[in-house]
C-alpha cells in the first residue's frame, strides 16, 4: 500500500465582495473594493492509501467541495501542499485528469443527446483507453450490473438513477487511480441506492480504485467506508476508522418508550427528571438518549417505571447518523 | 493516435446534430425570411440610387454576396460564447476542465461535428443553388481552393474571437448582453450584414485594419472576385493568417490568465 493522496496543511481562502443591502447598496457595490477573506478550508492534512474508500463528511458549506476541487486541480490551495499520485494537481491538470474520475451527483458528464455507448466510445478516445482495457472494463460492468438496456438509451431519456449509475460507470471507465464521488446517491430511491453502493464497492474491490465519497446519507457511509474524515467550517474534526467513531460515542444508547397521554408534555417532564439525558418526542415515541458512563439504561428504565405506565419500549444502539449529527452539533471533545 | 482524441468529438457532434433534425428546417426557414428582407431592402437601395452599379457592385453582386455571407454565418457561428457562459453558470465547466484535453480544443472539437453538418446541409446547398441560378457569376476555378483555405482561416479567427468573449464571461457571469454585443460588432465590421465596399471611405480603411473583415469579407472577396491578381489573393490570405495567429495567441493567453484567477479565487 502506498499513499495516493497526500495533503499537508492545506488552506484555501476566497476573497468575497462585501455586499450591501438594497438598491442603493447594490449600486455602491459596483464600485466597491471592499473584500473580505473567507477561509473555506483551514489547515487540513491527510494521507489516503491506494484502494481505500474514504467517506468525506461535513455539514453543508463545510468546505468539502472546495477540498475536492483542490484535489482535482480545479482550485489552487492558498497554502499547503497537495500531491495526487506524486503530482501537484493544479499544475498538471491534464496529467492529473488521466488518473482521476469524477461524479457530481447533480451534474452529468455524459453526452446528453447520445446513447450511453456513444459516451463510452468518446471517453475511450479522449482518455486513450486501449481496446483490450475498454473491452475488459465493459465485461466487468456487464458482470456487475445489467447495462445492456442502458447502453442504447439516450442519456436524456434516463431516470435519475440510471443516469447516476451511468455516470459512475463513465468515471471508472479509464481505470483511474482515484474516483471522487460527490453525493452520488442524492435523490435516489432505496433500491437504486443499494445498487449503486454495491457497484461502487465491487469496482473498488476489482480495480483497487481509491474512492473519495462525500455524502449526507449515512447509509452510504455504513455500506462503503472503512474510514471517515469529517470537516466543519473548514477545520478537520475527525479522521479515523468508522469503528473507532462508534466506540467513541458507543456509551450512548437510545431508550424509546411509549406512554399514555400527551407525549410532548411528558417528554418535558422526563427531561427535567433526568438531567443527564437528552429527551425528545415524536408522534409515537419518547426518545431518551442515555450516556451509559453516567447512568445505566436499566436504571433509567426503572426510574421511569415508577412515574409512568410504560406500554412499550425499544432500545437502540446509536447509529452512525446520530454520531455524525452529534459531531456536527457539538464537535469532538 | 492523438488526432483520434479530437475526431471522436467531431463524430459525436455530428450524431448529436442529426438528433435534432427539426433545427435544420428552422434554420432554413429563418434564412429564407432573412434573405427576403435583404432582397427588398437592397432592391429599394438600388432603386433610390438610380444607377445600376453602387460602390462598384451591381444589385446581383450584392445579393450574391449577402446570400453567401448568410450561408457562411450559419456554419461559422459556433455559439461558443453561449456554450462557455452556460457551462460556467451551471458549473459543468468543472467537469470539462477535468478532461485530459485543453478546454479550448475540447470545445472547438465538440462543436466541429455540427460544423461539418452545417457545411453540408446549409452552406453547400446554398452555394450550389446560387451558382446554378446566377450561372457564371461565381467563377468556378482555382479560387474555390483559395476560398477553402480562406474559410479555414476565417473559422480559426472567428473561434478565437468567440473564445476571448467567452472568457470574459468568467468575470461577468452573464452571457446575454456580451454575446449580443459581440455578434453585432462582428457581423457589422466583418462585412456580413453590409458589404465593406459600402462603408464610408474612412470607416472602410479602419475596418480593413481590424481582424473582423478576415472572417466574412476576405473569403467572400476571394470567392467572388473575377480574375484576381495572385498577389492580392496572397495578401488577403496572408492577412488572415496573421490575424488567426495573433487572435489565437491572445485568446490562449487571456484564457490562461483568467483560469489562473479562477483557480485562485474560485468559480
């Protein structure tokens, strides 16, 4: 295993014009030189090995896309160093392009009016893929997904799911060392999501391709990533195994109970009685998030049984989604 | 091997253009309407002039010139400014920049397919019809060869100008106004809407020193001139070559500088 992506102390700043309000303000903006500097990415370092699938997570506006754009060479870092396969991406964009594949969930790189197979043929020539490699890749694709019905369908007639699938196949076609997937499952139905996850996983395994995945869907993360990196407000919050992350917050469990009467009001009451727990209510359940280091779930349950008639209960281990949510909201202590 | 990379884009463009059959019909209808207007406009200009020859051109000379200019416009107009502008606004430009091809070439070759289609489906039929109807007015000889060379140079100049204007979109993020302005300037100063022979003397001299006249005036003059002196043809082609190199260098440099700005300051 060797490092394919090396990022050292990378910072990216943008100059943004300070906009004023109203018509008068807008007119004054025409002549304004009043810029403020926004730091989108702040001193990030990481090393990614060939063949890893890394989940790159963070709330909206955290600086994920900016980092990816720097890795692809579309943006130049303000300071710090990025090496992709030993090459500085923004200085050698064309060379770097041979080694990477990109899928942006909301955009397509495919030729809109043409059948998918034509897009593949064009990409074959653009990336100068040899006939043998091209045929090999198509064979692999056929073994993984049912692409025959897609190949002769114009891209504009495809459903979003089919198009995303096609875009992912197109991104892997020239057998790049790294593929960047930016929210690949956005807007897809459950079965299509599963299909796409299986596909990404299989391609990673077969071709040993490094995959950098940004997503807001923790299902993607659970299904694909061994390692996750979390950033927020440009700063790195977490970079480690997903197992480690769960251990990190593993002491938390969610106790869900169903009681008679108005759940909201009773949730508030319980919240007061249990100051160490976070209590919330939805239509059917009252959820009590228990930190087992402070208080055992069984004790909480025993205490609640004294005051309430519990009709039903569930115990949930904390999910990745909740861990991430906690990190976004509170950061890593 | 390397050329294949580009020709595949031409091929794709041709297939793409053929998907939209109706657009050829619409372009043809639009052209006929435009030419009807041109016909009556110039008919009245000649009528009010009271002579058969105005500025050294007869009515049919002018008409042939303008019909061919329109046909030439149809296949030379690449809508590059639109394309670049739209790609910038939609952010698709990021995907295009991540192809292992220079963007300037990528865009040109992507369009070249529809170019070939337009040449065969609009320019060539128009030319043949005009040549047949006016039998003899268009000289058919070595000038056709010069004309082809001249058109290739014109295409190159036109593309460079479009590319420069398209690059401006990186700064303004708006397309419409810039594109309209470019179109009016190029069509007027290139002699596509009014033959340069009709320009007032001062303006004419000025315009002849600009790159625009190399786009429409130069190839059409070469095509329509009756026994031109070889040196004048060479001078025209030389001027075109000069401008095509100059504009290519300017457009490449401007793009390079602008792109750096973008990579530094984000899109």
